[in-house]
C-alpha cells in the first residue's frame, strides 16, 4: 500500500485531523459503499412510508456531496453520500450533515441551498461530539433514522456507538477502518505505542484486544529475558473480534463486506481496506429482522 493511501486511510493517530485537508481520492470501495447506502435509503424510506415515523438521515462524515475516485488509474467524480441521501425517493423528513472541515462545509451549504424543499441541518463538529448530542436531541419514539459512519480512519469512538445503539431507533452503515485496525495493532507488540493502544481501545471500546490478538513470544533471548509479545491473530480473526464487539452492542449486525483496494466487487485485489457493516439498534425482532434482511440482500448483490 502506498504512503499516500496509508496517510489518507489510516489516521494513525486516530485524530480528527488525520483525514487532512489535502485532496483525497477514493477507489472501487467508495463506489461499493455508496451503492449499498443508496439502495438501503430507498428501501428504508419505502418500507416506512406508510407509517407515522419521522424519517431522519444522519451523515456523520458528510464530505462535500461529491467524491473523486481513481479506479484502474482513471479519475472519476461521483455523487457522494449527502447527495445520494437527498435524492432518495421517498425522501427523509430531516437531514443532519456533520463535517469537520470548513472547506467541505461550504460545499454542503451550497448543496443545501440547491434543495430548499429539504429540511437540512449542517453541523461543523467532530462526529463523535455531534452524534452523542444528536442522540439526546430526539426521544426516538416517533423517529427512525439511518446513520452513515464513513470515516477515513480510526475516528469513531466506541462510546459514540453505545449512544447510537441506546436509541433503539437508528440503523447504521459503518465503514469500519479494517486497514487502520491491522496497521495499528502492529505484528510486534514493541511497535505498539501509547497512541496506537489508546486508539485501538477507543475504537473497540475495550482493551481486551490485547489478550485476544497477542501472545508472548516463546523464544527467549540469549540472556534469558523474554522477547515481548507478538500478534498471533491474523487479519480475519481481528475482524471477527470487531464483529463480536458490535454484535454485543447492537440488536443485529450483518457479516461485514470486506472492501479491497483494487479489482471489483466480485474479483477484488490488493489490500483489504475497509469492512462495511450494517447494524440495527431497534430491539424489536420484526424491525431488526426486516432491516438486516434488506441490508444482507443489498450486500449480497454488490
Ligand atoms: C470518507 S470522507 C466522507 C465521504 C462522504 N461520506 C461521501 O460519501 O461523500 C470522510 C470525511 O470525514 C471528514 N472528517 C474527518 N474527521 C472528522 C471528524 N472527526 N468528524 C467529522 N468529520 C470528519 C473529512 O473531512 C471527510 O470529509
């Protein structure tokens, strides 16, 4: 994986600034995640259109409404999540777009001006802060929401997911930073510094990953000292750990669709970069059963 991709995707320090303000190109994974989201938004609004609920769309890493991608060396510009959500028909009653960078907020504001008929709220904030607040802003009795979590890297805190799950009313599409996870959980535990450790714990909501991923190296050095720990969990096992964590929090979670750097959906190539999850927070079996069936069907056809 090139340095550019590393910097763009991994956010090694897990900070909000990790995405940077330089231009970012997506790839084949961008198209796949956006198609999944778009299909789900259509199905969600249709399924709830005969019910009394206020339908809300929340884009926590909203971007600009457009995405530049490079696929097989060819640059393209495609509609991003915010634009696709606004195009959903039937539409949502309310849209929340959260974004940190001022330049992107300007683009979102002009997108909102192009849609005067839509109820759009644009928030300049760190997604975690804004989402925790948003979860307390509604009663979640008469509201149902779809939330898109689309960070560049290790930005979504576990405590944010807890607040979302607690609402019992938000369906989540979470583009989990798979490459961020396995890069931060270094093969040799000596390379794990405090920043990486706290980033992993913040995203996974526990420090149990340490025991789950690492074992003490058997070999001792020539002076009888130990050789430190080594990660024995492979990438897949690490992702299984993530899935189990999410399943413990949400009412239902689909198996993740792993998105790769190259190829296409059916014949991927290159490094696995992200894992796309759908999670339902509604604890009513009929509600989460239908939501996950729709999401699974979408993921299967991508
Ligand atoms: C992968 S892009 C989102 C793309 C967008 N969902 C789309 O489809 O067009 C991630 C976005 O998150 C923003 N961002 C980075 N850190 C953030 C944070 N802590 N809170 C909110 N937004 C953040 C970046 O500026 C960037 O626009």
